[in-house]
């Protein structure tokens, strides 16, 4: 397990439980395609497990770490990418497309 993961998971779960999560417009659209809303998205984040972690990458736009998770929800695996600031910013939330990592900027 990467040394950053326990702290990140704890922070994401806490922020999600407090509903201190912002979804980008892109992530809101992706949630809607899955039939979910931001409250549902927070519920998924609260339940993230160590095994859901799929790595991290640096944002080309801001240099911030973006954390990637692939939890199972509604019988499918979803791709969730987020950034931790004073709150949690969810950048992507869509059905996992099998190994394709997104390289989008914030």
C-alpha cells in the first residue's frame, strides 16, 4: 500500500461525510449518465476502500496530485478522479473504460 493512501482515504471519507465535495460540471454530467446525483457520489466516496485505489498523477495544469479510485457501485466499476484542497473536488466520475487513464487538466 502506498504511504500516501491512508491519509488520503481518511480525508476523502471525512470530507464526503461532511458533504464538503464539489463536482466539476464534467463530473456532474458523468454522474447523471450513471443515474446518480452528487449525494450519491458522496456516498460512494464515503465507502472507498484501500483496494479501490488505482494510483495518483500530477495535474498538468496545476501540479496538484489527482487521486484515482475504481470502486464498484451499482454492479459496475466506476473511475473516480479527485483533488484534495480545503474540500474535495471530483474531476471525473464515470464507468471505468478498462485501463485508460485520463490526462485532463484542472
